[in-house]
């Protein structure tokens, strides 16, 4: 039966070839665009979480409503350790956040001063990696270091007209109402890609900010990064159980999806819009197969009538037509899967430069994307479109098959239609 | 001539109507400019030197600062913190070039950018803007006068409405003055139709031929129990003030003392 079907397909090579090609291109396009979309969404999620948000944030309930300097909580080593022990948790980074005034010569700017543990922060966020000039904060106070270290966002540094090695003054209001001030040494400049951070952020050591803001032993937030591939909601449940057991002010833990619901919704929406694209592409591929099979069945009407008159049952004849279209679709699917997988794999490795499409990097929701993005490729993304096209092929064979099995023998053979 | 006569008749008609309503005829309202000038010049002199205390009570902390201040002309002003020791030497300088804050530990002047003008000053309920603002109300506001009855007393009410595009955060500021010498008793600051903070003046002392309130209390309406109280211990007008005081070097000299 399959050999017969193959021979039938081979009889009109042009038509079969074109249909097969159409199916292959459709499948390849689906795989490739899915890879592109996932790349976008993953980049977006990572940009949002990697620099600032983290996967999950623990803060006092008061700070969740009003991010004032006063709403800190005691971040005891015991609390940090118990959160770190929750299964799925990779890193827990304490941070102090306060607004301050930075000055250099006659220039001054308001800044978001972030007190971080240099070593932990380097694991919890990409800030340390995003330093483009100088270095990240050194974990320990180095010998001969007189000024406290600071790393500035790139735009803030240019607004203040400072370069690595320059001295700055910081003034900030401490939690006890006094004014804290000190001299700082600019050790590094970071380009995070998040416009708010680039324009406002000044990273200092946790201890230095705690001293200036009179918040020793305290934190405004604990940023949690989870292990890759772990269900975040699961981790969140574990963490909530741990922080509920602790004493002190009520703490809340929120995932990035809760912190920036807009971004989360947009990502979900994009995923759903892919389904519409799928439907359109399958529909077009289906029309192609249907057209080809219908035409070939019509042309062979007489042949089919002869076959039936020598004893081929209508059911067998119908099955033959379906097998033909499934074969056509499966060959197209395999070819398309290979093509799509190959292209996506290339872009996953080398990245796709969107600059070629006329975009010099872009900003969305305060997160700027680099113009080169790297594709995401999972087996399911290749297999699913290929299998779906097989189903579409089988469906498209149905109508010509039914029509063929119902032809009237005498009038068809005699040519009196 | 005829027109003028008409005005007299009209004025008489409306004036007469008022007479009927009020039991006691309210005196004529004074000139707006005369009243506002008095407000503008309340603490002003060619130069001044003052010592004062500032008591801040908030939900979270309570602090008392001893301050020393100098002014010269219309623009130059310098306030230095004298106590407590931890903050002594911190200073705020107002000059033609804007508002500056002196970081004593870093020994450097830092300009306060306009984006931070609405931030509080030294942890008090006064803002940087309160220190910076031009003392000429008529530049940013349109003023109108009215009589106001309070506690059986007739007070003069000055309503200051910001001029279009004036860089002012309040939607309205209403002063209540003693009708005798126009000394302010209270100022209500409005955001929309709501009073957000009230500044009360008390403890008048005679100085330079006028009465000057030596105590000011700022109370934010939305934070019950909080307040900032400034009391002058000593205020002298017309003292000799060295112009170089209002520079980084001069400031450093007095701040480090």
C-alpha cells in the first residue's frame, strides 16, 4: 500500500514536490519563529529578574506598600540561612535601599543607593558582570582603602561627569533622622541595560550603607534566586512557611510575576498570540495539501473507477488516498523539522542580530535589549509542529478519499460525467 | 464726571447692603501690597544673625538641633548645625547659585538639585523648598485679602493663589494676620481643598520697630502627633556679616568651629 502510494506521488513530481516544499517551509517557519519568540520572552524575563528583581523578593509588609527607608527589618544570619535552606533556593542576597544625594565638584544628582554584599550580589544578580569600566565592589575592605567604594550606573556617572578613580560625596538621611555623609571612591561603572538602574543606581557595600543610614544589621529586601528549572511557586510556598515562623515585623515574599504583573501578563499574552500564528500556518499548509490531493484524485478518477471495477474496495481506495497525503505531509514535516531545527540551532549558537532588521537594540518596560538575541531550542518546539502537520495531512486526505471512494463506476469509466 | 458719580452710588449701594448684614461694620481692607510686603519682610533685614533650636517629633524619632544662622541681603543665607555633636558642622547654604548642603565629614559642598527641593530639610517637617523659596510672595502668587472671624477675633486673611506656571507645590496658602500690625499668626498650606500642613507663629518679640514671632511650629495634617518647632534664642538685625561667609571657605571656617 505504501509503495503504491509512493509510486502515485512520484507520478506527478512537480505537484508533490511543491506541496512537500510548502509543508516543509511552513514547519520550518513555525519552529524558527517559536524559537525567536521564546528568545524574546526569556530575554525579557531574565532582564527583569537578573538585574534587580530576582526571582522572588522578601520584604517587610510595610516596605511592600511604602518603600521608605524606615521600613527595614532585621536580617539576622539565622533568617538568611533558613531561607537559603528552602529547597530550590540558590542564593539569598540582602539589600538596603535608600535615596541619597551624590555630589562631585559642582554637580550633584539624587541617587538610589543600594547597599549590597559584593560577593552574594555577584551571584544573585548580573550587576557585577555588567561593570563596563573599573571593577565591581571588592568583598573585603582592601588594605590602604581610605574611601568607601561605590559603583555607579553608567548614565548617573555621566550626569555627574565622574570617571573611575574619582572621589564623590554622598549624603543621605539616616533612619534616625540625622544626615549621614561621607566621601566615596568610584571603583566601577555598570551598564545594566535597565534604564532606571543606569540612571539612578549607586551600589555600595551593605555595611557602609548600614553605617551611613544607621541601619546596622538590617535589610530592606532579601532577593532570592531559585535553581534553574524549579517551579518558582513551589519555592515561594517554602519560603513563606519559613518567614512566617520568624519573629519581628511581618514579612512578605512575592515572586517577580507578582512584583511586575504587567510584564508577566505581556509574556503570557505573547505566548497565546503564538497559537493564533500556529493556526494560520497550519491552515495554509492544510489548504496546500488539500488542493494537491483533491486535484490528483480528480485526475485519477477514471483510474480509481477501473481499480474498483477489478475488485478494490472503496475503503481500500480511500485509505490509499489518505496514506498518500500523510506520506506527503510526513516527508514535508521531516524536511521542515530538519530545516527549522538547523536554522534555530544556528541562531541559538551564534545569535540573531536584530540590527540587520533595522533595530539598534530597544527598550521595553524600562528594560533594554541588546540587538543580538539568542534562540531558545527545546525538542518539543521541533517535534510539536511536525506532529501537528502530520495530523493536518491526514485530515486533508479525508475529503478526497471520501470523494474517490464514492465515484460512480459506469459513468466515470465511460467518461460520461 | 458722570461715570465717577455712578461709581459712588454703586459703592454706596453695596456698602449699604453689607452694613445691614454685619452687626459691627468691618473696617476697610488694607492695601494688598502693604500687607504682603510686611509678610515678605517679616524676618528680613539687610543682615541678621540668629541662634535657635529646632525640635522635631516624628513617629519614629525625636531630635533637637541647635542651629546658628546668618543672612545677608536678599539671597545669602547660611544655617550651621551646632549640636548634637554627631551632626555639628553640617550646614545649608543659600546663595545666588542655589541651595547647597555641606557634608562635614567629606568636607564638601553639594548642590541640592531641584528634584530634591521638596525633600525634608534635616529630617524636619520643613522642606528644602521652604529654605530656598524667594521671600517675594507676589512673584509666584496672586494675593487677595478678606476678613476672618476666629475665636471672637477679627483677623486679616491673606489668600495666596499660585500664578499660572509658578513653580509652587501648594494649591493655596492662607495666612491669618493680626489686623493691627499684620504680624502672622498662622499659615495653612493647601493641596487641593485639603490643608496638608499648618505653620503657627507665636511668642512675638519687639525687634527693629516691629513685632517678630520667635516661635514657629510646623504641623503636618496627615501625621498626628508629629511636629517641628523652631525657637529663636537670639535674633539680631543689622549686625556686620562678612560676605565671604557665604562661600565654601567662609562656611568651612564657621562650620568647623
